[in-house]
C-alpha cells in the first residue's frame, strides 16, 4: 500500500512538473508572439500599444501633432461624437461639414495655433526700434527714474548676465575673456563706448551686437533698463549726472498699460 501511494505521489509530482513546463512554454510563446506582433517595419510607429489611452490623452494637447497619430479615424470619431449614425439624413451633411471644418482648422497638425500676425503678448510691449535701426535708438530715453535702488538692482542683474564677459568694472575683462574663451568686449568707459546713450545700450542688450548675443529673452524690460542704468555708471557717470538727464516719463508697460518708449525729441 505504502509503496503504491508513494508511486502515485511521484507520478503526481511528475504530472505537475509536465503541466508546469507546458504552461511556462505557452506563456513564453505568448509573450514572444506579443512582442513580435507589436513590432512594425515603420521605425516611427510605436507598434501595438497596451492601453494607448494611458500614453495618449484623448483631449487635445498643446504642441502635439494630433493628426499624425489619429488622422485615420478623425472623421469617424468626431462624427460619432455628434451622433451621426442616429441623426436624420437631412442633417447628416451639416455634421459632415462641421467635422470637415474642424479638420481644416487643425489641418497643419499642431494643436497649438500660432498667434495671429502682429499679436503682442499680454504685459509685453515690443521695442519700438526695429533691428538694424540702431541710429534711431540714440533718441530712446530712460523710461524709469534713476534711483539708488535701481542701480543696486541693475548691478545685481549685471553680475548675473554681463559680468563674465564685461568684467566687474565694465573694463571688458570678465572671467570668460581672461580664460580666452571669448573675444574681448570694449571697455565701457573708453572711446565711443563711453558715449553710448541709454537707448543704444538698451538696443545692444535687446538685439546683441557682433559676438554678443541678444539678451531680450532672458531679461524683462524693466530689468534691462536697470542694467542700462548700472552700465551708465560704469561709463563713468555718477547718479547725479544721470539724474540731470532727461527721463522719459512714459510708464513702462504692464498688463494693463501700453505706451511708447520713444521720446518725442
Ligand atoms: C558672451 C559675452 C558677452 C555677454 C554675456 C555680454 N556681452 Fe556685451 N559685448 C560682448 C562683446 C564681444 C561686445 C563687442 C561687440 C562688438 O562690438 O562687435 C559687447 C558689446 C557690448 C556693448 C557695446 C555695444 C556697442 O554698441 O558698442 C554694450 C553696451 C554691452 N555689450 C552691454 C552688455 C550688457 C549690458 C550685457 C548683459 C546684459 C552684456 N553686454 C553681456 C560680449 C558680451
């Protein structure tokens, strides 16, 4: 009796091993075929995706090229949303043209639309001088008052954005120049650079000059003018000298006001 039971047990174990082995094989084959089937010859295609909703939002996402992904079912999906199948034949063509219009709007593919030509971002005022019209910049006056606080702020921004090229005193020997990583800029307190007006300095910050790139995207308008004030002290002006200059009293742009920086004279 004992012997038989043991034999039975042995056979059971054996049988379990076999089923386990077969199950594993099936599982491996299944996984292999899934991974093979999810490959496609198109290198840009993500292949078969498990739960695509997890990766691709059903809503429209900014900067996404929506129709690269689902142009094929665009009409079908949108007509479905409008209840096309149940709609009476007489209005079907209206629904079709509605979806066609939607498709035309986004036809370029990108969800985010380009701003209309000439749009001005809220709170931003374009520099009234166009690139290249540097001579006109000479007439642009300082739009904010010359104060000690402005200069302190201007100095700290200068130390962030300019000092590594122009040096602590604006002598043109910043750390990058000392390491010979960049061409030496002119000293602020010398020659024609000493004579640069606030508008011209602002112009240079805005558009850059020669090897110096534009800093417009990194520094907002008010901070640019504060840097200009500080650069003017590095040209050799005192706060009193600067205060005696004519200041343009047009307030700087904020989200509610828009004005011109150009002074009239
Ligand atoms: C990467 C180095 C670099 C940085 C950063 C840099 N500059 Fe310059 N800057 C130069 C060089 C080089 C010139 C000389 C350009 C030329 O004359 O071709 C120059 C020229 C100038 C001039 C003289 C322009 C003229 O019309 O003669 C001014 C003013 C000036 N920079 C201000 C600034 C201010 C303010 C900042 C910081 C907001 C700044 N620069 C940041 C390299 C730099």
